[in-house]
C-alpha cells in the first residue's frame, strides 16, 4: 500500500528557508517522519517535491489509482495553482493539505488556498508535526490504525 507525499516549490530547502517561519526540520527529516509513521501498517511513501507545478500534476496523475491517500503541501501553489487544483479534483482517494505555518496568521495573500476546499482535512501552523498528524489521519481514514 502506497501513499503520496507531495511538496511544492521551495520546500526542498526546508531547514535553511526562513527557519523562524518554517522551522529547522529538513524535507528529508519530514519524509523520514512520515515513512516511520506509516511503516507499522506496512505502508510505503512515494515522496515527490518539485519547483514546477507540471511535475506535481504528473505525480498526482501517476498516483491516482496506485495510492490510498496523499499528504499535500502545495506551498505557494496554494495561491494560484489551478492545474494542481484540477489534478487533485480528479484524485479519488482522501488527501490532507498541510502547511507548516499558520497561513491565517500571515499576509492576506496566504489566507485563501485554492486547493484546500478539495481536501479531506487541513492542518496548518504546527510545523513539521502536521505531516505526522496527516499521516495518522490517512491511516485512520483507511482503518489501518487499529
Ligand atoms: C507554506 C505556506 C505557503 O503560503 C508558502 O508559500 C510556502 C509554505 C507552509 O507550509 O506554511 O511555501 O505552504
């Protein structure tokens, strides 16, 4: 059983990127954390990070029928990532949107996510730990946490 862990632009430099906002964990740390969280259920993680929306759209297409859920941090594509949004609209399994920062406590332009209305759940503002909760949520929705 596989899940998709999708991270948008600028998330590959986590750890160095505005750590006062995004924390000190690297993307590798986060991927390892998600892998660890789902390993007990025998699940595998397909981790994709890209700066380009096209690659993320392709990753969603590839995962459409081969995964049981997804964790998506669209990063800045939350603001105008309409192609990613439409790809996720055609992604049948449940998925959880994660933002490290509390987007509602930040600039006005981050207050609306174009992808969030399609998500099964939404987690923001608790840093890297949000990815762990998102992983637990997917296990829970699949009944694999019992
Ligand atoms: C982010 C929030 C976005 O507004 C921003 O563009 C990011 C990171 C977060 O995880 O807090 O790149 O998605």
